[in-house]
């Protein structure tokens, strides 16, 4: 039986994987993204961006008026928390350490390892190449979603931004596609987190 | 009666608005159901999720905040993009809270536009008098809150010119439009004075058709479609916030582009 002092010492030696700022902004971002996606799908249903509607079960707001209220409330939360998360990621060098490099050959190798259940999860502080690709990709998709969102929110006041995406209708389609990419990431990310419970605990407790 | 002055009891009107806001919101139960279903989310952690009004109050607070942000973002000198004739969407979509056949039938001979509130010249205007005003044409994109858009060609008097003609107090905060299809909306004065805000009498080169708002609509290319009132019967300049038809149900009031 290890002595209490030894146990405490052992715990203290486990390095902090996710600083508090990363954990807090991660969960705020998660909540905001879910609200944005669900209310966005209700807005989509009013005049579908692509020729299909989605089930009411995964929308939020009840109708177009309620959905727009949710969407334009959560957008401030997402932009603020997302900005803090990204600023910290770049400013602290965390993104560079954890998300880089991303080599195609490593991605392929790690996908093979995951499929054959040989992917190691021993050290949560090191991301495998698939994770690096997914996390970098979702940040990029988020960036596009926010820019196109601002473009269709303010096509006159933010004309230069809107023109970057062609016209209003095109910006709207790109906004929707960026949302699809984020939703797809969400599904994969949650499945991965459930499959490796200690990674979920690390995003809650930091270790 | 079309075009007649509409006497209103302010207190009764306020009470009726509040009652309407609470009771008549479309799909309100569904709205609350969805809110409650997400009670575990961080954004709602400070709310009593059993009472849907709490989520509703939060959303209205955020909507009011968005009104203020949008007012700050509004550049009175920035023009909406104008398009060539070849870009015009034909046929232009009909859009209202009623079906096309329910659009009001207005007799031009009997029509007059009422001016109320803070305007020195409040005489009613006949259509001939309105048609005689200096006109300009714009080809701009109409954007509906639903997400569709269409490019149209509208001709009429610059609204700022009209406000000058009636000696309106442009230091007032709002301009409210009461329409003969029972629609109401209001806009901020900076938008009313924007050079592209137009009191429209002609559409695509012809007298404004019934389906598009005969005898006049307000064309505002810097606001969402539902803020472009049709069949206008009365224009009120003032400092009382009157919201509007869709705004009562939850659409954001400023809804600027």
C-alpha cells in the first residue's frame, strides 16, 4: 500500500495537459456551436440552402423567429470564446506544438493504426496525426463559418467581406457547407472522446 | 375605411401589444419545448429552464443588444450595391404574411397618405401629388429573412426628400409605417435618411402592382425584406417605439444589412 504522501506525489507528477483557459473555452465553444448548428438548421428549413430539409428533432427555436434569436445570441458567445481559444492557441505556441506538423503519410499511417486498433492513447498530451488534421480543420471551418456568417448578416455594411465570397447567395451556401464540416467534426470528435474516456476526463479536470 | 386617420388609445394599444406578444406568438409551445430540452447547456445554466419565459427574456435581451450593435455598425453613407438591368429577377417573388389574393384592393381616387407625429406639414397627400415628386430609380437586392434574395427595380421619391417636404423633425428617433394590409413596422431615423431609402410608386418600370404594395411601399435596401412596408397608409414621425408586426413575434427590430 503506497503511503498517502507517495500517492500525492504521484498525482502531482502528472503534467497538466489542458490549461484552464483551454478547458473553459472548449466547453463554451461546444455549447455555442451546438446552439448555432441547431438554430441554423431551423433557419435553413425556412428556405433550404440545398434541396432537403432536416428533422425538427435536431433544430432549435421552434420557428424562424425563435431560431434567428438563438442564432444571433449564440454568435457573440462563439465569436468571443472562439477568439480567446484561438488567440491563446497561437500566442502560447500550443497550436504549433500540438497541431504541427501534419504529414499526409503520418495521417494515413495513423488511420490504419486506428482501424486495426493499434493507435496508442498512452500519452494524451501528444496528438496523433488524425487528431491534428481534425482539430486544425475544424478551426479553419469555424473561421470560414464566422466570416461567411458576418457576410450574410451585413452584406451592405461588410461589403468588402461579402464580395470575397461572390454574392449573398454564394456566401450563404458556403456558410452552410462550413456548418456541415463542423457538424461532421462534432460527430467524429464525440465518438473519439467516448472511445477514450480519459481524454474526456482530461478536458474536464485538466489531467 | 382606407386612408382615414386611425384614432388610437395609447394605453389600450400598449396593453393589447403586450397581450398579443404573450399569447399569439406562433408555435410558442414548441419554442419553449425546444428551450427546455436544452436546459443542460451552459448558456442556459443561469436560467430557470422550467419557465420558458426566462430563455425568452434572455433572447430578447440579446436581440436588443443586437439592435444597438447594428445601429453602431450602420454607416449612413454606405450604399447597397446596385445592379445592371440584366440582373433583374423576373418574376419577382411575392412575400407577405397572407396569400397573394388577399392583398388589399385600394381605389387610387379615394386614397390619401396620412402624416402624423412630429411633422409641421401634416396635410394628407393624394397619389397625384406623390407622383409629382422628384423620382429616382434603384436596382438593388431584396434579402428576405428566410434566406432567399431577388434583384428588383424600384422607382420613387427619396424618403429623405419626402421628410424634408413635410418638414419632419429628423431629430426624432423613429418613423412608423401603418399599412392598409394591417401591417406595421418602424425604422430608425438614420435609415430613413439613407440616400437609397425610397418611397416607391413604380416597380420594374410600371405603376407598383397590387401584389407588390400598391399604391406605395418603402424600399430599404439596407434592411431585411420584412422591414420594407407595403400599402402604406400612414407615416408617423416620433420618439415612441412602436416595434412592428413581425417584431412582435420575435424578429429582430433593427434587422439591418
